[in-house]
């Protein structure tokens, strides 16, 4: 099976934050909701990593 692989270079943290802020501002997400979302994603990633280590 032939699959195309796309390589995405990681943006510097400052650029990521600027991009996040711009998108959140456009869709009217408050700072509190932004932080809640970030903590939720962090918890999901941690849980996934913990599960992967246990297998």
C-alpha cells in the first residue's frame, strides 16, 4: 500500500501561541475556556501515555 507522508515542522512556541490566540479570538473563546481546554488536552495525553506504558 502506497501512502503519502506529510512532514510538518514544529512551529516555535511563540508562533504557536500567537496562532492559538488568533484562532481563539476569532471564535470568541475566553481565556478561562482556553486554559480549561489546554488542561483537558494535557490530561488526555498523560492518560494515553500512561496507558501505553502499561501495555
